[in-house]
C-alpha cells in the first residue's frame, strides 16, 4: 500500500451506554468514558445529558476544550471572560478553557435540554492559552450533500468544504443525516482517532459493515501508517449520527475534577490558582 491509497477503516468496538438518573432533573449516559486516555486520545470524555435548569452551578476549567452540541431545547450559557449567550437545537459551542475560565450552562426555564458535551485534550504547550468561546450556529455551518447524506460540518474539512471553527488539537466534528438505503464514505486523515454516536436509526459501519443502532457508540479502527482513510456509512433506516475524529496528542494526562494537565504539580497549581482568584 502506498501513500496515495485510501485505507478503509473497520470498527474496533461497539458499546451501548446506559442512562442513569442522577436526580429528578438530570439523567446522563457516559458516551466516552474517562480514564482511557491513550485509547481515546485526543478525546477525554463525552456525556449525553437530559437536564432541566439548576443541574450545574458556575464552575472552572483549565487545560482542555469543551464541545457542546444541543440536540433539543434552548441552553443558556455564561462565562467569566466573554459574557452570556443562548444555544438553540442543532447549534454547538466550542470553548477553549486554556489557562482558566469559569462558566455555566443551564437549561432555559421550564425546559428539558438534550445535549452532548465532549472534552477534548490540548497539547502541553497550549494548556495555558487564553480562553476562547465560539458559538457555532447550525445555519452558519458548511453543509455537504452526498449520496443521500446531509453532512453538517462543525469542525474540520470534508472534500472541498471546510469549517472556520478554530481548535487547538485538529478535530473533525460532523452531524450526518441519511435516508434509508443510502451509503457514503467520510474521508479522514489516516492518523486520526475517532468514533461515531448514533442519535437516531441504525445502519452499517466500516469496511466490515458492522451494524450500529440508536444509542450506540462505535470506535473506528486504526488506519495504520496510511496518510488517507475513509469510514463507510450505510443507512438501514433514516439515521442521524455524530462523527468525531482528531489527531492524537500522545502526552501524559493527569485529570482532576474540571482540570486536565500533564503532571500532578500542574493540577495542584490549577487548584491553587483558582482558589487565589487567578482564573
């Protein structure tokens, strides 16, 4: 195989996360479980939340990026550096915590919101970058129509379309809606690690046509040394899928609460800085 070949990726694992009721106003499933740093690199965790107002108070972050995708509802957000805003169904937000920020995400009064929140690691040399917020409106994202699929690109590129979203670790994020019986191939750099989460429907995935159903997370197999790769997706029914893939960072991860650094000393410093009002 030479570098001009496109490697067709398989699916290495399929898992069905289970929702747990944390309170009368919050139900959550862990889509990407924390602690598997090397296997999931550059992704740290992803939660699927159903929640009403009052679940989370104002809280800090340092050393990573959070990516929120709103499936249903309206989500109010506030942060200590950039003010306030509202996300609507189909919107996303890319927050770079960097050296430190306090923020709050809260359902609109009287609503239950349905959302995904992904934590993305960033390299050690960028852990102390300035914080940054990007509200990614559904209507502003590039859309690709291909073989019965509608792909909304929240980050990264596909073919000749590219998102303007800024991220520190290179990440592709896409919402994919497909009609029954349609199939297409999503191109990705061969070095990327990634997964798919099925929001609706079912289909066949990867070179081995593994079946995936609503509520399941499927991790893509490695493309080895190939420069270019693709993941085949075929809809068995009307299907809505989220795709996340990114360049592994390959650095030590030390995570404690809302902070993600590279060493224990850096974690201690993060807590000290927060207590002393340095965020």
